[in-house]
C-alpha cells in the first residue's frame, strides 16, 4: 500500500490529539536514528563512542561510590 505524503498528512490530521502525540513518540527515535545515520560516517561514530566511553570512565572514577546519576547531578550543581 503506497500512500502519498498528502494522504498521510490527511490521515494524521484526522487523528485525535492524543494519537498524534503517540505517533510522534513512535516516530521521533526513528527519525533521529535516520538523521544520525545519514550524517555520521563510520569513523565519526566510532570517535563519538570512544569519547562517550572516556567520559563515562572518568565519571565512574570520580564518583566516589555514588551512582552515576548522583555523580552527574552533583556535577551540574
């Protein structure tokens, strides 16, 4: 079943506000994944994950037995 953009827009407009919000909740992660996949090449993604792990390890090392959530909360203050 192929629907044109106009048909899909009309179907979304016909949904109640609650269902439109649920549709947005469903689509948001998929749109974000598609946007990231198209923008990041493999090397860029690997570098981002390395930095993420480096920051996580630094946080864990400096947490002094606190949970990561508590350590982050303390850092933000």
